[in-house]
C-alpha cells in the first residue's frame, strides 16, 4: 500500500483512477488508485506526452496556487466509467437507505408489539454463557479453527500446483508493483513503505511443519475438542434440565386443568377418548379377531424383543416411568405377551383392560399389588405344562409427560433349554443362554415362534434390545431381527447396561455397535441407555438420575465425538420411538381401513344369501334374547292356577311319602292284632314322623314339583310358532344350573312341622264326603302297592303258564324253587287268613321238610325272602277288601266311633294322612307363589349373569353357522367403525 502525500480538501475528494496500485489519502478514507498510465487527454496533449516521455508533470495531480491541487483533465477511458458506476451505486444506496429507515420504523413498532406478547425469557440469561465466558468460548473456537487449518494434510500434487500458482502470482504482482513505484519515483512521490515491506505484508509463505510439531498440535487440538465437547454436553444437560423443569410446570398446569375439567358435570355429554386410547381399543379388538396376522391386522405396535435378561422389561419400565413388572432371581418372569398402552393423563395410574381398579403408581403399595397381579395373570395364562403362553395381558399406563404409544413386551429369547427330569453335570455356555430344569421342552421353539409372529407384522416397530455387558457374538436376537427386517426400515437398536460395558467391553466395539458397523443387522437408529444399578428398590427417578450422571461423566462416549448426544438416555429413546410409531400409524391406517371395508362387504353379501329374512344378531344379542325368554317363563310360574299347583304338589307329596307310610306305619301297625293297639301304634308313629322326617320330605317334594312344573313350561314353549331352536341348549343349561343351586327356605321346615302336628291330632272323620274320599284314597294306594308287589312276584316266580306258551319263555331253576316254596306258603295263608306278618320256627321247619320230600333243598332265609312278597300280596288283598266293606260304614262309624263292629281303622289312618298332604300342599303352594318362584328367578338371573361373563360357555351353548357368521360380521363392522373414528380424530389432530 502506498500512502498519498498530497493534502486533500473536503471540496475536492476525487482522485485519479488507475488500474492496480492503490494510494491511501492521509486526511480521509478515500482510496486513490495508481497505475502506470494516466488518464488520456486530448490528442495534442497525448502527442506532447509521448514527446516528453514517461516522466510527465501531470502524472498524479497538477499543482494549483489557489487550491493547492487540481484534478487532471477529464478522460473518456475506463476510469470515468468506473466513477459513473460508483456514483449510481451511491444514489441507489441513498434510496435503499431511505426505504430501509422508513420500513425499519414500522418493523420496530411491530417488533415491540410482538415482544410484549412473548413470555418472560430472563431465565435464559442464567442458562446461556455471558460476558467473558462467551468471549473465551469464541476465542477457543477461533483457535480450534486455526489449528484445524494448520493440521490439515494436503495432497502433494495439489500442494505443488498451489505453490506454482502462488509463484506465478507473486512474480506478476512484483512486476506491477515495480512499475507503479518506478512511475511514482519519476514524479517525485515519496514512498513511505518499501518494496520489501510490502512483500513481507502481502506475500504468502507456506508453512513447513515437522512431524513433531504436527503431533503436538494434534494432541493440543484433540484436548481442546474433548474440552469443548464436555462443555457442550454440560450446556445441553443444563438446557435439558430447564426444559424438563418447564415441562414439569406445564404438566402440573395441564393436570390441574384436567382435574377441573373432569370434576365438571359430564352426564349429558360423552367424554371424548384420546387418540392412543382409541387406537389401543382397535388393537384389542383385532387381537381377538385375527390372532395370526393372516388377513388384516397389520397395524403398527412397538414390539420389544431381546435375549433373556437383556433388560427388555427395564427399558419398557423406563419409558413408562414406573416399575410395573415383577422381578425374579434368574427366573423367567415374562411368560406371556404384555401389551402396554402409554397415554398422557393427570395422574400416574395403571389399569388392566378387563378390570375397573386403578393402581396409583406413585404409591409403593399399589405398585406391589400391580406387580403381583401381573405375575398372577402370567402364571394363570400358562396351562398344560407349558412355560409360555400366547394370551395377551393388556394394560394401560397413564401419567404426566408419557409419550403416547403401544408397546408389546415379549418373553426373552433363549438358546438352550433342558427338559424336566434331566440334570447337567458340567457345561460351558454363554451367560444369556439360560438353562433351567423347570421349563417345558418346547419353550425355546415357542418363544421363537411367538417373537416371529409379532415381528412378521410388516408395520410393527421392532425395539431390539442388546445387552452391552456381554459379548455381541452371544446375541441371538440380532439374527432373528435381521430375518424379519433385513433392510432395517422398522428396527430401533438399543444397547443396555452400558455402565457395565464401560469397564468390561472394548470401547471401539461399543462405538461400532452404536454406529451400526459391528452387526450385519441394519436399523433406523442406535441408542445407548442405562436402566439401573442392579438394585430392586431403586425408583425410576433414581435410575434416570444415575443414567444422566453416567453419560455426563463417562469418557467412553466422549472420545472423538463418535456418539452424538441424541443417541443416549431413555428420554431420547422414548421420543424417537414415539415419533416413529405415530409416523408409521399415519402411513398405514388408511390401508387397514380399506381392507376392512372389503371384508365387511363380503360378509354382508354372504349373510344376505344364507339368512335373507334374519337380522345379524351376535352371540351377546342372542344371549340377551334367550335371557328374556327364560325370565318370562319364570314369571309364568306365578300365573299357574291354585288347583293345578295343589294337584301337582299332592301327587309329588304322596309319591315321596307312600313308601314310608306303608313300610313304617301301616304294615307294622297291622301286626298289632287288635284295633286299639293298631290305633295306638299309628298315633305314635305318625307323631314321630311329623317331628322328624315329614317336614323335610315335604319340602323336597315341593322343590321337585316346582322343578317339574318349570321344565314343563319350557317344553311347552318349544311348541310355539315363534320358537327359535338356537336357544334350546342354552335354556336347558341355565335351568339345570339354577335348579341345582336353588334350595327351599330353612324356616319353611319349622313352619310345616307345626302345621302337620296340629293336623295329625285330628282323628275323627267329620263328613261323609271326607269318608268316601279317604276310602277311595285307601283303595287307590293299596291297588298301586298291589301292582308293585305283583311285579316283584312276577320277577321272583317267573312268567305264568299262558305267557310261557305265547312268548316262548322258560322258568329258571331259581324260579322253579321259588314256585315250590310259594306253594307251601299259600297253604299256610289258606289255613290262617289272619296270619301274622312273620313265620314261626315250626312253620319254617315244616315248609323246609316238605320241600325236601319233593327233592327241593332250601334254607330258612330263602323261605323268608319268598314269604315277604307273598304275605304282602295277601295283606294288601285283605286291606282292599276291608276298604270295600267300609264304603257304607260311615254312619255306623259316626255312631260307634272306634268301637265300630266293622274294622275301619286303616280308613281313618289314610284320612289323616290325606289331610296332612292337603294342608302341606296348600302351604307349599303359597310358599312357591309368594317366595320360591322369586328366589328361583334370582337364581336364574345369577346363572345368566355368570354365563354372560363366560365367553367360552356362551360360545359352547350358542353355536352354529348363523351365530359364527353374525359374530364375524359384527366384529368387522365394529373394527371398521373404530378405525374410521380414529382416522377422523387423527386428521383433526394434524
């Protein structure tokens, strides 16, 4: 640079423009360019200049006595063109500056208004570096930039080419500079700076850096980079804490808002469900409809897979911010898929899909109960000697700040499984290949099939969990994930237990894993997390604080800047998984809705072709219809007439009591021999009977009568025109179960005992109609017993002569002996028609000897067995004859009473029994109508309620093509409607 030695005035600041060299004026900032050629003047001046040579007096500026200096004459060369361009640019500058000032005033006003609407951001002054810290930070960055520039190794060819160009430019610049200095010297211009000074300032010398200097500079650079990265990490942690603080305040405000909103009256308005709840309901419906992903269930969900004890459950708990799963000492705890729906809510609670109880996750007691319930459900789902189950345990976790998503935790993958009954002496296997003797032999294959089953969903997001504390070659899950997702388009890789890996594993291998260079498996992202310190009592907050401190202080993740800050911590993992989950949902939900529309159309067409006049009623609707019909039949019980109830109850009572009356009262009393002793014995036995067995037998008879009458009503309903046979199996099962559970009231027995004792105290027949009715009742009862006795005798003695001839039947040897014994016994009864019910010893001996003469050898017991039915027939025939004799003896009985010449004590006995049956039947009828029918109705309702909750029983009792087709159609229609509702809400959220 050459300084101008001439004085400049404010009124004349223009300088002569030259081509290359510049002159700086000493009094102002105007730069005067100097060249080796002056501006061109008129032609005669040009010729004069050529004659005078290069040392012309007006080369720079002509002197002026008035002003001290003057401009050279105008020229039309390139210099004038440059001046005009500069002048136009200056005018444009004023115009632009004026517009900018006007617009700036308006913009300033708008900015002030906008600034007033912003929240208070003074807290950033504490978070952002200020003053000297920021200046030091800037200087460090500049030094690092200079060191990086100097430490760069340039290709030799490129370096040689650059040096050649630099030498060429240097020679050109030297020539131009020499010409300018030479021209200035001819005019007497004093040059302040010499050529050598300019060459020192303007020339560029290449730096020759030795190997030692390069190494020292590189080490210094590396230390500065690590220091800067540590500062950046600290700043990011500080910012993250501030963000979490703001998020916490936001959650508190939102929680208060939700609480206020919830406390408002919502009876008239339906509460709107959240997006994630709607989506979870769709998945729950699909899990029961399509368990094999064979048709339409390709909706996204996050599938958590990994080797056993790799930290899968801990990662899920860290995302859910609660320790909701049970722990075991080396034992397999995850035995069934657990679907966890995460949603945001005012309270941190958990709830199972099929339960109304909410577990408060902020209370340790509720957390313990939740873990026990999860463990109980897992063990209950395993049946038939299996170790794992395919039944899905569905639960929802809500809380402030939770990322909305649906995760499925699967059992850990194992490599070696020892069947029950086998013992291991010595073996050497990797740690994660867990071997236990209590596992089923097919556990390994079952877990592999289940894992592939969930990962085969083309829209499932695979959260691949790898234990960072063991060798990567021991992993089984990476190969399995690579088979299902070879391109890694839906896989997120998570490295757990990196706090242990820092001491045990090679840092280079860890960095290779997180950069996707160690495994052939590809993934969308790679993350490193710490899920605990191996303590069961650690809370999620303590684990997260430990994780944050570890990544803040660990040198493993700071070297060379390989691991980016967004690849660490469970919080960043949760945000990434949630973002990918909703992206996948938005991309695939429309396609799933279209698939269900097509399925619904096909099912509706099939229904119209098979059942054109019926409405598609599902199993639940059919069950409700059957329930109504059954309860209607119960109501019909109260509408049965009293006479019908009396007839049914009296018939059932006598059926229950007749055998006791004949065997324990009538026949023993008849052996007394006299009429007085007969009446005395009858009174005693009737009273004992009424105090002990009669009330309970009466209640049993009433219960059976009620059962028969109800079954009769159900059978009659089947004959109606509008009967639907699809309900028959269900109705029969409900009625049988309800009657089996139903029992008569206990106090009914005490009430009946009092009534029956009072009735039996009456021993006198009051009217002729009652007498005739008692005689008829006696004859009917005796005839019935006589028929039974003759059937017994027929089986004992064989068919008669006519039947043997007509039916070609023969007598057995025993029947022939019985006939011989009967012949001897008939002789005894013929000789003494009033014989006692038992045979004497002499009679037994006589019969046995008479049979021996006929070559029939029998013992006394054989004779007694034959005597009982023979004597019973004889006695019943005499009783029937006495009943006939007593038909017209009522007036004689009223006059003589118990001393009547005709023995009618048995008629009085049956009259008393008849009266007890009538009174008991009347009491039972009143109990049935007033109480027992209602109690039976409650029992039936209870059974129906139990059946309605038992899906397996309903599926067993209500079955057939009609039911199955209607169920499938209703299911598809409901899923489609839920999908459309979810899509509409999703579009509104967009």
